[in-house]
């Protein structure tokens, strides 16, 4: 593990971290990159099995992503980083030279080079007086030629639009070519992703994950610097700043007390890149969120990983979460990919005398005590509890579009995600999911819910939330697990069944989940003899796992439990235990309960994730509504009016 400076609990009462801690981590990573650099310094050749895009891309990513970190380091301390600037300038000169034996993969040779071109543009923009100034005229011309291949090019219709914009505006600043038509197209696409509350969908669909923070608000704040002297962009810049603050209103609620980010969505191996939106707000300097709060958010997330060995003492960020764990990789993830974590170190571009470094840390929402928050755009019910855990119940995100009948993606379609658990990401529990599910069991297979119809998420009172969704039960027959972009596609046969309504009432560690399999007059959407309704609880991974009951498992920190609340229901229950199916340390337990559903009837269940004493006593249903373990009562609205749509 990295040896860090002593904590400063006066300046940073929550994390102990100061700028010196950040510098230590950054320099450890950059020193590690230097040890694995090619002779010309243009490629960073990290050891290990190559990624899905091949070694050439791995080596390019190793350079460009650590260069972005180096650029932050140089921008924040230009006089103390001359050797670093010289090192990366030499590497750029070799990489952009088409005749050099260690040249980079070019943009017209592989689309991934477009991503890395944006990292180069960001880094060179921030170091124009240092790294760019060290390039001779030939190297500058070749850099412009290298980046210019992106102008007029295509890209996936998502956050990649910012890659072309960053390249375009950098090229303009250094006398290179650019296209106003490209820019109009890119901004129009990005504007179409904007949603209320500062949220941004990463493309068409219910695509909500950490890209909403480490990509989509990150580039605009750096772009704002590029166009600071152009009044034509002033209104857009101000809109981006305001929307980032709005997004942070929600995003700051999604960080655990130990700094853990929500373990949900693709590209999780980027780790503390999750700190990027907090630093982005500090960079623009006009945030309504206090500097001490922004640093608390960023330092907490970085410290969470550093304390758990990422990066290691040699500055290596492996493919994994805490420890190395290859199954977390997407099909585009390679040995250089994890260094996108550099985005979470943007704060180093701010000098030592900046207010964000001198302000006393302020508490995150979870530091201030339990909370309940309905987050509209992604359809999440968020609950923070005294154990420092934030969990969400998901009625709006699946990385699909409404009506899709694709398989469930474990990083998107679960009913629950938290800062202390991981969904099952490997093994048979991916294709036949148990954790975080409401499934109709037919012929031994669980149904999937992707493409569901989402309902509202809202507060019933200051401590209690409600949300709903409706899904068409479907079974992707013969679906096989393969590396993907976070969501898989099934080209085989998919069978469909009944519509399933789900209403969640969340308070603290407990969710009361009402499930109804709808009546149907046609055989295709009707219950069949032998169908069973199964509710899967949280996947709890812990080294000291213990089964406490038929559907109850505990570890030293947390417990997970699921149970039927209908005393008359004939239920079966169990705990599925598996090894090495999440990126967390330990064995994984998933409690489940199964009942025989009655068409058109509501079946209530209680699902918990929390400290053992929080889940020891379960909620109860009575004539007044839900009676919670602490004695509070929630009167239920008419469930028929709550469900997502009054139509099958």
C-alpha cells in the first residue's frame, strides 16, 4: 500500500487528507508509469494479459491517461514539475511521428484513438506553457495532424461527442483545423441527453451510471476554460455550471461515509474517477457547494480505494475494484484503461493556495445522518443510514429503452445497488440472476425485467420513499455470458409471459416490496401452472459471512434479509452462497423467497440491507399500513394508482 503523509484532522476532519496526500498518490502513479515506459517514452506498457482492444491500444491508453494526470500535476505546480513536463513532451513527440517505431495507433486506424485524442487535448490545453511549449515545430505540426483526423469523423452517439469537441477547440487554439458543423452537431446531440436535475443520459436510453459524473460534466468545465474569452459561449458555459451543481445535489448523496461510491454501472475499474464532478465544480469556482464539501467528496472517494490497495505501492492500477478482479472489465477494458481514474485527480490542477485546499472539510449528506431522497431522472430511491451505507432502489435505470426484451444487465437492471455491496457479476448468477430481482420462475429459469415501464419515484414523508415499475416477464432462452459494454445482447429466442407490477416503499435499511402478477385474458401473458414468484435480496460479500436463517445472512458490518409479509403465503426460502462472483473480498450470500402467485393479487415482501441490529426486526403490515421496526407507521396509498401504467 502507498505510504501517505500523516492525517490532518483539523483541516480534514472526515478524511484526514490534504493536498500532500493527493500529490503522493499522483506521483506514485506517475513514477509507476515511468518505470513501464518504452524507450521513447511514448508508450506505457503495463504488465499483464492484454485487454480486448489489443496491446497497442493498452499502451496508448497507458500514455494518454497518465499524461492527463501529469497535466493536472503540472498545471497546479508548473515550476516544480519541469522534469515531468519534459518526459511527457518527449513521449508526445515520438507518439505523433508517423515514422517512429513507437508511434501511436492513429485515429483512422482504431476508433479508441479518438477517446485518447481527447485526453491529449485536455492535457495539452492545461500545459500549453509547459508541455506544448517544449515541442518543436515539427512535433507541434505532427500533433495537429494526429488530432485533426477526428475532425469530420464519426463516433458512438453518447459521451464520445465531448471527445471530438475537446479536440476541435484545442486545435482551434493552436492554429489547427476545426469544423463549426461538427460542433453544432455535437452540441445538439449532447443537449438531447439533458434531463431535469442536472442529470444527463449517456446516449439514447435509460443510461445512468458514473459517466453522468466522470465524463459528461467533466469535459464542459475544461472546455469552459478554452472558450472563456468568447462571449458566444457564455450562456452555455453558465448553463453547464448550474447543471453541474444541480447534479451534485443528488450525486453527493450517493457517496458512503467511508468514501465508497455507488457500485453500479459500467467501467467501474476507473475507480476514483468518481471524484471528477466534485473537482469539476471546484475548477469552475462558482459552485454553490462549499469548497470543503467538494474536497470531502473527492478525498473520501480516493482514500476509499487507496486504503484498499488501489493503486498499489508501485503505482499500478489493475483491472479490478479494490483488488485485481478481471471479470469487472468490459470488452473495451485494457491494461491502460484503469488510469481514467486520473479524472478524479483534476483537483491537482488547482494551485496550493486555492480555497478548495485550505477550506475545512464539510460533511457529506451521509455524514449528517440518515436521509431519504427520491432522484427523479434515473428513477432511484436513495436511503442513507447510520451505518454509513447508501443504498438505492431502482425503478428507472436498465441501460435499455422502454419495451426492450433484452437480458438484464447486472450493473444496471437490479432493484438495488449500494456503496457497500456489489451485484453478482460472474458465473451463472448473471444469466440466471437471483440477487436484486423480482422474477417469475418458469421451467427453472427466472424472468428478466429490462425494458420495463417506469413509474414515479417520490417521498411519502421526510423519511419514506415510494417508487414503481412494470415489467413484461421475459426469458432469453440459451443466453450465454460474454464480455460486453456493460449490457449484453441476445440473438436467440426470447419467450414472454405476464406483466409484473412492483411498488417499493423504502425507509432506512428496509424496503417493503409489493409485487403483483397481472391478470391476463390471453395465454401469452397469463400465469401458467407451476409458475412461482421469487424475490431475491441483496448480494452481500464478506470474508466472515454467516447464515442466520432461511433467508438471512450476516457479515461483521452488514446483514441482508428477505421475507414474505403475508402470513398466509406458502413460501420457500434460502440463501444462495457463491465464491468469487463480485469484486469485493469474501464469499457472497444472496437470500431469496419464493411464493406461488395469485394472478391480480398483491404479494408483499420485506427486503433489508443494513447493520445486523437494524434488520433483526422486520416491518409488519396491518390495517394502518406499514409498521416499521422503530414503531413508525406509513399509511399506504392505493397501490393500483401507484403502479407505473394502467395498461399492460
